[in-house]
C-alpha cells in the first residue's frame, strides 16, 4: 500500500511562537506500524526529515553495515 499525504501550505519551520525557530519536527507514534515511512520538509530549504518505523534489529543491522553507513555519512 502507498499513501501520500501532506500539507505543503503549512510551513512547519517558519513559525516562531516566541521560543525561537523550530529545529526539528516529530510526527509522534500515532498510526505508526512496521514499514511506515514519512517524509516532510526539512529545516533548511531543499532538505527533508524522514521517519522510518522498523524493528530495532533492522536499525542495528543497518548501523553495523559498513557500506550502508558509508553511503549516508558525510
């Protein structure tokens, strides 16, 4: 299943409620299950925030995979 939803009209990082500019946006745990991935605009123009819901064992395997980590390290 593929579901796309978003609101490009809501500037998540452009609002300042007196605490300073937002540095991160979190989607919470509601509606999250195995394999759910959400992609939102990032804090810098052209960047993205990605939330991926997978078991901890999958993240540990990715972290221990040198080729994978090399591809995503700067």
